[in-house]
C-alpha cells in the first residue's frame, strides 16, 4: 500500500494524500506539529491542567479550573465511548504529531519538549476544554458579562487578553441556485476568533479514495471544523445557546442545602505542581456539577451540557461524516447524530441548495425566558437542575427559503433570511433571545441587494467596511451639530461629514466616530440612544436616529477634545490608528466590532506605542462556488504557522490588508505546480 504523503504548497498548506482515513488523520497531526509545534504542546499542557508545572504561576488558576472541572478524567471517559474506527483515526492523528516532533525536533523548545509524548487523552481533553470555554463564554451571550465575573478570561485563557463585550464572532452565508448567477450553491465561511491560543486555525486538505475535503481545524483538533468537498460545504457561527448554569450554593456545615436537606460534597484531592512547588487541591462536586468557585464562605457549582448532560462522544465521527457527505440528505443525517454541543451550521451544495441549522445541546428547562435563566441561579432548589436537552429535530432550521439565501452573524435564528422563515413563538422562550445587531443588519442588507450573485460578489462583500451604525446615526448627529456655536463641534462635524462611513485604511473620521459612539452608548446597545427602536417591519435599518440630539453633541465635543489632545488632529486615517501584526510583519488595520455594524470584523488591543493591534476578528475566509469543478477562494489572515522561524507566520497579512484571497488548490496538478516541499510519512 502506498505511504501517505504531504505536499506542502507555497502558502504552507499541507495537502495530505492517503489511501485510508487513518493515514489522512496521521498526516493532519504531522502537519499541525510542524506548523504549530510550540502552540500545540502548550495547549495540550493546559488541557492536562499541568501548564503551571512548566510555565509557572501565571497558569496556576487555569490548572486549578481544569482540575476542578475534571477535564482530564472527562477525556478518559470520552475515549471509552469511541467506536473502533474513530478511535483508530484519533490514535493515528496522535501518532502523526509525535512522529513529526521526532523527525523535526526544532519544532519544540526545551519547555515544550518536556511534555512529550502527546497522548490520545490530551486530544480529547483539549477539545473538551475548548467547548467548555465556548459554551460558558460565547454561546450564552448577551448574559456573558455575569459569567465572565465568575470565570474571568485570566483564569481560563491566561494567554488571551479579554476584550469585554461584543467579542462573539463569525459571519456565514449560504446562497441557493435561485440567487446565484451559476445556478449552483455558494458558501461563505468567515469565523471571527482571537488571533492565538486555541482559537488558531490550521488550513489543510485531506484526500482519500472517498473524499477530498478542504478547510481548517483548530490547532489541536483531529478534524476539520469548517470544510467543503466536491459536492457540498459547511460553515459555523457561534449561536446564542445557553448551555450551562451557575448555581450559588447555600452552605451548611460541611455540605450544601438542596431541597431543605444538607447534602455532602463529593470530594477528592489532587496534587498541583506550580514551578518547583506543589500544592494540594481539594476538588468538590455537587448534584449540579463541579464546584469552580471554592472559597471558605462561598461556593459556586456549574452544570454544562456535554459534560454533565448529553454526551458529545460522537463529535469527531460526526465531523468526518459531514466531510464525507455527498448529498444534502447525507449531510443532514450527519448533523442528526447530534454530538456537537453548539454552533449554527450553514450549508450549500452543487445542487443549489442552501440551509441553516441551529444545533447544539439546549437544556430542556422548566419554562421561563432567556433572561429568566441569566445570571447565577439558586443552588438549593433541584427544580432548577435540568437533566435533558432538546432533540436535533426540535431546534430551528431553514432549508431552501424563497429568498434564496440564509445568513448568520452570531444572532439568534429568527432573522436567518428575509422575509423571516421562522416564528419565535413556535419555540421555547428560553431557546434564544431577541438580538439583532447592526452587523446582522448589514449582512441582510447586502444580501437583499444582490441578484445573480457571483463568487467575486461574495468576496467583495466579505471585506466590506461600511459602518451600518454610522449610516443610521450620523445624519441626525450632523444635523444637531450644525446649530452648535462651538468651534470644536463644528470642526468635528466637518470631519464626520466628509468621512466615507467606512473603517478602511484610508478612512478619515472613523476614529472620531468610534470615540463618540463609545461615549454615547457605553452599553453598546443602540436601542438606548436611538429615536426609533428596532422594528420587525424594518429590521435592516433600525434602530436609527438619535433620541437626545443635545447629548449627542455634548458627546461629540468630548470625543473631539480627547482625540485632539492625544494626536493634535481630528483627521487620522483608520490605518494609522490600527494595524495587524504577526511575527516581523505589519500591515494597516481594517474593520471594527459591533456596535459599529461593520461586516469586516476586527477587534483591537492597545499596544505600548498607543496604536491598536488586531487581536480578534477575520481569521479564515472561504468563498466557495459548488460548480463543476468547485471554485474556491481562501485566506488565513495570520498565515498557516505560528512557529517563530516559519516563513508562513504572517505571510498572508498583505492579502488580508488588501482584501484579497487566494485560489484554493484542489487538484493534484494545481498543488504540484505550487509545490514547496514533499514529505512521505
């Protein structure tokens, strides 16, 4: 039997050619170890709850959290529930990782090398840790601020700088044959995640006799999370799924009160190494789940889907079934395995079909609304402890709507398309909130304006930097400012009046508007400041106008004064304010977060020189037309390697800055023409 081989192309993408699934997975593991060796080892150490032993005190709280939640033992139990074929595939992935580290010892530094060998348990623990963070920090927004108080990012993601609200990300579109020029389906995958840590994507192409699937895995994952083959493809966005609860325990004696009875904690001790010292960690569990806040006079337990209720044991098999599907029926059957705890799934295929699925483990709750279950719950009432989740067939889906498109920008499923295809009252009130952001409004507005859509149209819209919020609020602001007797206000109004209402490199006025909006709407809720609130009859243009023009002018004066004091000008280009950096490479920044209503998402952290660096937002982008043959444009903004000495660390930043994409290399002939390196495994 021929040995599996990897053809590395000029952008550092591995094209794995294998005679069977196990060898394809081995190639994927090998590729990740070469491109992200140091990151990969660190992520697995964090999932073990052993990072502090190697890197010290900074990681101690993360290790305590992982041990308290029981992630390593959860992983062991998950492994025992795997079918033989899936377990063989994951074992092959791990074998590929370890073999690559042996063949390329320079992929690791001495600290990371001390963590070898990587084990199957590491992979399952890592993916469990990822879902724990996503479920508790992203999917349940807008209630997330309360949970961030309980589980701050410094605890669970010590290498990630928290950016506050508005971070949940991703855009995705699927267009059917009635909307496209070719009469074939089209897909846009555009996840927005942090530029680092376990959010990092790895682009790869896996070819076996049964499939040729192209997409991205998150580093440390043994499967592609976003992908397409010759027949169909899928994209994810984080959905508004409240999959966990925090319970404030009523303490009494050595236990906690539940339904009027004192119940003892289940406890055991673990040894935690922090550098050269050791500490004993007492781990407690309750009827709700693990205790994650464990103080003398306060203890908080959590219950999380996928861990305490409903198994995600079939997750990897489900993703591989999605990758191998050839028809809509086969793909929907793969989704119906219902092993993925969260995510919207948007789908398109060569038959011209388009669909959107709200998937995941939604707790079957005792009534109430979304907001009724926000925040910390009483821990002394067992009626609040849910034990079941809704079935796949009970969750929202939209398939082949008359509009010819479905979309999601991290919003609830109610406005997946226009006109709306779902009625919120048909589903439990607690399933998802009402939440329509300006970014979703921009998404819907662009799609509604497109007919006979081409692949170039999709690429152009992907990099759109128009501020939907400015379109709705700026006219009233300029009108109010025109009557001011303040020179500062009049000059600010002149700058904003000339602004192109975009967050692009050359945009002058974008910084001033951003500062004004932060002062005007500190809660980020435009409904609090708009003259006209959001309406079902006009979902793409509301909220709009200003309810308090006088306050708006006062905020404009403050924003202009602060900007001038810092920079001695009101006319800075957005590309001089922001930048994207990776390794030694640097390019001007583009885009912004909600509430600015920009489809091209970028989130920033302030650097030491006062500029703002992209830390979040556009990562992997795939625009796919399911023609014969398939056409696909792709981009991985920060490049396909995080290794310090790799030429692919940041080599796509220039494309990212220009809003350009690469042709995906889908045939062996095309790959050979762009070949950089060949490895036989």
